[in-house]
C-alpha cells in the first residue's frame, strides 16, 4: 500500500514545474498517518510505502517541526504488526539523525533507498539549484552503508541538462559507481515551460538520447551484478502477483509456481534472468 504523507515542495529546482502546480510543502499529521497504516495492516497489507513530492521535508509545517525519522520511528513503534515499511524517493541532504538511527536499528525498515540525485557534477547541480554537491551524495551513501551493509540504492539522474558538457556528463556517469547505485531512473532532460532551465542553453536531442543510453547501460550493469550476487541466498519476498514478488532490497523475484498473493514468502534464489531473480520456496 502507498501512503502519501506529504505533497508540494518548498524548493525551486530550475528544471521542475511541480511547485508551480502543487504549491508549497504540506504534511499529513503523524497521528493521521499512523491510523491509516493501522487500518491497512488490519486489512491484510504487509508492506507500506511512504510517498511524497519532497518526502524529507515532512513535518516542517507541523507543530514542533518533527522530521521524517520521527515519523518512521513512530509508525514502527505504534504499528507493531506492520511487517515492512519502505521509504520512496528522498533528498539525501535532508536526511535527519532520527532517520539515520532508524536505518541502523529498525529491521522492518527496508534496506532500499531511492535518492533524488539528478546529477553528479557540481556545476550542473548548482545550475539545477540542488542543495547538495557530488561529494555529499557519495558521503551519504557511504555513511548509510556503514549503518546498514545490506542497503541498496536507487537514484534519479537527468541526462543532458542545459549547459551539460561531455566532462560534466562523465561526472554523472561516474557517480553510478562512486555511490554504488543499483536501480537507476534515467530521465532525458526535456524543458518545462516557465522553468529557469528552459531558458538556459539547451543540449541537442541526439546528445541527450546518447547520454541517457549510457546511463541506462551503466545502471543495467549494476543491477545485473546485484542480482547475480543473490544466487544461493534466501530472501523474504512480498508477492505482488501469484508468481512475482519483491525482496526487501526491491529486486523483482519470479517463482515457477503460484504463491499466495500479498503474502511474504521465504525464498531461495537459484539465479537470475531478464532482470528478475529466479526463486523457489525455501
């Protein structure tokens, strides 16, 4: 189940139109979130994904300005029957101390974070009006892995942002390895009318497509390496359909026989093919 806990955004990244349509950040109070999750668990859901436009800004507009980590710990404390809690895309520079503690200590918080990185070159990040630099992203991934060695990262990266040179793009491509990213969402840049980036010098469409292809290829190599490393291991797989489920680290697993949909199944990984783990009941 997906539970939206926040909407809108207080930031103004130069490529993004969302704040103009959805307004500033608005948070759902923690008590409302907890009660919704309790109802979902009572209805048979085993995993909840927290979602938002700018998830790490949750709480800034609430009394006492709680942080996302406070919400995560409160959910896990007050909904003990929730088997799995997953966080959707976050801005790593805004990760708070309570969230880092939860990552380190809460086994029901899934070892999978999707990061809003967007680029790996400092000049492009500044022109995007992002709040982090390249080294911040690398440092965050290293810190999280030290706390949770089984953590797997996904990330959003934009290919061909205005003014991006070959050297700047090379820094983004290298970030895939430097951060140890596994699941990539690659976005070929396209201008949004009314945004500052739309008025910047544009990169040609052919170059954008080539760079996006290189990023996707790098992501495919990283994902394949992760899948290969799972052979012989056992995983708890949440079944999303009779034969397809996901591990805690967000890898898709395919079974050769039907399993109870919506249940968590203990699985032995026998190999991988077609971007999926091949699983059998352990």
